[in-house]
């Protein structure tokens, strides 16, 4: 188009090249495609090849330039993932899983947050900053773990169900955490007052409105679209539901991912669930890939080079702490030793919502920017470890099943 140059499309071409060339190579060697996207983000980002442009100007053609806009689009990967999760559930099934979701999941969020916050306070952080750090680092990676469970065919195993339940509770906790950050940021220096609880009212009302409107609108809308017998219209309607549900949730102070999850739950109760799931799958896959690329782009290699011992020590400490707590809680909730170990391995690393929570806290002036950048480098590196941890956990689970069948 007039006024546009080939360079305007470099980022898109690089991403599609990763999806079309690098990912198949990784699959051929039985490596997770998630590693391909994460690695591509590191190599093609400003801290990879981008850091060498001063000496080698031609590298600008193989470097992602507009990482901010790519990151905004990448957030829809998590939105579509949560929508797909909702489609696989229903309100009834969610209620039957309440012991694992609200019991094990709730305990994991509270205990991990408390222990990490306690450690942060011992290291000199004030209580508010410590709790924010603890709540962010207690969250694991839904976007990486769930696709890995499906890839390893472990999603319906006992540790797979337990892991999903904990991740679901973590995702549900993100919205109140973000609202709390906004309240704390807007009321710095004020003592606690019951009036502050009114700040949560828009989020609660927004969630209620989303459920009510969804029940009234979704089924008639999809029935009308199905009568038109147009595949293009069905695709457009499916995408519209995901985006509108996410935007309505965001306007109410909730996360877009939670809004999409609720929409998925509502559609799961209709006869159009399978068709919608098949329709959004390609978009979910591409946007999740873009999400992983954006995570890789954010890995600041200069910080890693400047403070390698600190970052690696924090990385190991975080994964050991989260893993041990999850293992203990899983055993407490009745999981066998091997199943509890697999669950702990899957949930030990940091997650994508740590970026959302910590960046929001920095924006509100509640956390130091330099501290957060250092912590996020460790969290990013821990996410790189998830595919290997998942493979180890799956091997443990399968060996246990094999011994049980052939004692």
C-alpha cells in the first residue's frame, strides 16, 4: 500500500518464518515447539541480534522492531487459551472439581504467596511490596503448561487434572489481584477502610453482567449464525464472542482472559461447543506462539550477564520453593507420591501473569522497576525450564503406571 515499506512487515514475516520453519524442525527432533517460539523471541529480540545492530546494520532485517505492539497482540493468545479451557468445561463440571480447584488451588495460591512474601520481607521489602511479589511469583504458566499436558497426553491423568485445577484457581485469582493493585495505587498512604472494598464492586457487577448477558444472548446468536450456513460467518461470530467477552471483562476491571473463560463456560452448555472449539483452534495456536515469542523478547540478556549468580540463585530458589509447597499440598489432598511430584514439576516455574501483575504494580508506583526487571529475567528463565520439567514428570507418571500394570 502507498506509504508503506517492506520493513513495516518484517516482524510479521519473522514470526511466520518461526512458525513455518523453526517449529517443524523442533518437532522433527521431538522438542517442544514452545521452546522454538521462546528461543526465537530471545534471538530475534532487542537483547539478542538487536543488540548487535550497531556493528552489523544488516541485522535490522532479522530483528523484531515493534515488540510493544507485538506484546499487545500476544496477550490474545492467553485470552484464546482460557476461552478454549472454558469450552472444555461447564459450570456443572467446574462444580464437581471444586475440591481441587478451590481446595488445592486456593491453598497453593495462599501458601506460596505467604511464604514468598515472608522471604521478601526478610530481605527488606515492605509488606505491600512483599505481598505483591509473592502473589505474582506464586502463579504458574497456564499458557505453557496446558499445551504441554496435551502434547504429552497427560491432561486427563490424575496429576494433569490436579495441575489444571490449580492453574484455573490461579487464573481466577488474577482479576482480584489486579483490582487490588489499582486500589492500592489510587489510595497510597491511606489506612484501610471498608469503603475501599467498594472498588471491587465494578468487577463483581461486571462478572455478573457477563454471565447473565451470556446466558441470554449466546445461544440465540449462535443458532441464528448456524441457520445462515456460512462458515465465514461462523468464524466471525466465534471470534466476536471471544473478543467482546474479553473487552467487557477488561472494562469491568477484570482480566480479558477471565472474561473469555466465562464465555467459554457458557458456550460449553450449548450444542455449538465442538464447532466453536474447532473454529478458534488455529487462532489460539498462532496467538499463543506469538505470546511465547513476546516472552522471549523480554528476556534482558544484559541483566543476566551483569548479575548471573543472583538471577540463577533466585531462579533455583523460586522453583524449589514452589515445587516443594505444591508437592506437600498435593500429598495432603490425596495425590500419590509420583502424581504429586509430577504436579510439583509442572507448577514449579513462574508464569505469564507475573509479568502482568508486576508491571501493573510498577505502573502504580508500588514496586521498584529495577527489582522487577531482575525478577522477571529469573521468571522468564524458569519458563524455559517447563518443557524439560514436564517431560521428567510425564516419564515418572508413565513408569509408575507401567509398574502398576506389570508388577
